[in-house]
């Protein structure tokens, strides 16, 4: 009998735990040809998430609890979960039921057909706010341009199934700036998408706000590509050539108007133009310095070589 692991990061999900296990067990109990391990990663929750998981573990022996010493973030929780998972296939999903458990049988069917990565792809964002829809669309357009040969699938989050071969390869990636939705496409293998409509969160509040969204976008771009660093070089050459041409043209016209007495009212070094150009150049310069600082900061994090999480408790499944 094949074993499949579910990796479920949790942070302050006390309201969702009873609902999550109720829904997930309805689906898993019907899949009698498989054995399931549920790896719940408590990401330093400040509510009763851990105690509720321990209570559920007494009722359900296939639950594996990994509890962090503090909050390390969603990506660290995913990394710990897939490292702890022992199944022949691993499904990563959130506990808020917005990743619908009813999709699991279809993910498994595609895996049995020979696909090693089965992505759950959102097909409807009508319930998202205008801001979230458009920023998400812009993000996927940018990341697709920057990622080069690594094709980042659009509208695919962490909800996906990975074959054990893919899990082992992702675990071998040692960077500290981990972005699961970039790392999986990077290792490759045979991929297919399964489309779904995302459900409403039934209880509790989402922890994925605009700050988290922009942080994820920044981490994804810097982990997927160094092209933004090359932009500054190319733009610097362009601006240097542009201002050189304008400067030479301005001087030439000034010389013509003063020494050949052409009827040209040319004022070289126009004050407003110079001030505008200075602020424009300064803004562009600061923008690219900011990009450079992002990469330098990530270099510092990598060279520190600190663990991306610490485990306080590890209660394995039977």
C-alpha cells in the first residue's frame, strides 16, 4: 500500500483545526488504497494550535506534529514539513480549507498516470479584491519574464503534489531564502496542472496580507533571477548616452547661435531642466541601489548559514 504525506503549515489556526480534520478525513477515508500521514507544522503559534494538535494526535495516530521554537515563517514551515514527510508522494496544502481537500483524489490520479509534479491551479480570482487580482497578475507577468528557463506556473501557490524524487531534490537545495513555488519549477520533472476554484476561508482571519504578498514577490524575484541587477547596467549606459547627446546638442546650438548669429534663442544649462534631470537620475539611482541592497542582504543571510528553523517538539506518526 502506497503512503502519501500531507504537509500542512499552521500558525494560529485553533479555529480551523477541527474543521480541517473533519474535511480532510472525509476525503482520505474514501481513498482506501492508500495510507496517509498528516505532517502538521506548528509555526510558533501563540494560540492553542499546538495543544489542539496534540489532542487530535491522541485520536488519530497518523498525525505527525513538528512544532517550532518560535515563528519562523510559512516557507520555513513548508521546508520542515517536506523534510519530515516519509510518503512516496507529498501534498503541500494550507489548513484554512481554501486549498480544497476534495481535489486530493484528482492530484493522486494524475500522479498515478506518471506525473511527478501535479499543480493545483486557480482558475477564478473574482472573489479577490481588485488590488489583489491586479498585483497578482502583475507579479506573474514579471516573474515569467525574469525566471528564464525556470517557468513559474501562473496562479499556482503551494498546493501541489510532489513525487518522492522531486521532494528529495527540493530538500537538497540549501538556500536560506526559500520560495517553494520557485524551487519546485526549478528542479523540473514531469508536470501537469489540475484546475480548481478556491474556497472561502470558513473561520478565522487570513495571515496572508499585502505585506506578506509583497515580501513573497520580492523573495520570488530575487531567488529566481539576477536580471534586475543587469537592468541598472543597461539603464546606466542608456542614460549616459542620452544625456551626452543632449549635452553635445545643447553646446552645439549655443555655439551656433553666438558665433554664427543664427536666430536661435538657446539657453544652455536650463535650470529647470537640470533640476528635473538631477531628481530623475537620483530617483533611478536610489531605486537600483535598493535592488542591489536586496541582493546583498540575501548574500549576508546565506553566508551566515543559520538554520531556517528550530524544532521544539517532534511527535511522529505511528
